[in-house]
């Protein structure tokens, strides 16, 4: 579905001003843009956020090891149905593509939007990437109103993700 | 907030009631029961029991393959 939407996905080095958060017991590392901060998440995962002046989330990155039945093959369907099961509403798949090149492997990505149960809208790029020894999901999200401002940073985080 | 698993259990009971009431298999096939095959495989604790990730607190959905 609209795979051309992911033509920008290509391996890129971590920008010099960025840092990264290594996942425990995993070769995966979450890129962290300058000015972003680590946030709390599930054990075994890494999360970074950009918060606005009022504390609202303006950008969100998360890397999580493959856990369940998510695969590169079913990712487009799995991710949007997972978001629905998370009680998100108005989940809309905007684009998806398999066979994308990452620095350490191959991935499948989706672009979708949803409304959380607390009425907060987000758009996300979510990719599952299979590396030599680990398969990991990276999520890059922002409110739609911040997408123009944060989209380039989110895409760069995806491009420089390793697992 | 009612946990998603509790909602699913309630939905399952509703489906059982429909079956007991003679609902057709065609009507059941129109639902989204296939969604529920994806989950509950991980060792990562969920439902805010050691899990305070954003997805369960109104923030963006994280990358977990469970709820």
C-alpha cells in the first residue's frame, strides 16, 4: 500500500549531535535526537521523547524487541490491528511497505494514524527490522499538528536505527 | 479504564450468548475475532504491573507486540 511513501528509508549514520540508547540484552540501539530525553517504558525496551513547554508529547521514539506474532510479512496488518486492540480509535493505515533496507538488516514499515483512548491524536511510522541476530520494532510518532516540524527528525531516527 | 483483556472476555461471553441463542455462523464470521490471535506471547510484563509505558497511559503506542 503506497510503498513509495517509504522511498526515504535508507541506511544513514547517526547524526553527530545525536546519542543512542542500547537495548538491554540486544544489539539494537534507539537513536536519540539532540534535545530529546529518555522516557520510561517497558522492561527490555528504550523510549525517548520530546516534550513541549506544557509537558505534552511532541515526539516519541521507542524500540522494542519482537515479542509475539509480529513478523516482517504480517506487519502491515499486525500493527494497525494491534493499535486497535490497544483501544486506539480511528486507526487508519496510510501506507505500508516490506523489504526496506536498514543498516543492519531488512524491515517492513507502516505509516498510520490513530486517536488514543484519552483523545490524543498521533501519527506514527512503525517498522519491524530483522538484523543478523535480533528482530526489533521501532516506533516514531508525533501528534499530527507536529508532524511537519518533527517528521524529518523521526524519519532520520528510522534511517539510523540498528538492530 | 477497563483492561482490554477484560473487554475481550466480555466480548467472548457475548459471542457465546449469541451462539447459545442460535446466531448463524455467517453472523459470527463478520466480526473481528481474528484480531485476538496476535497477543499474549511475551515475557515483558504488561498492564502497568511493571509496565508504565506510554501506550497504556494515553501516550503513543509503543512497539510491544502485546497489549
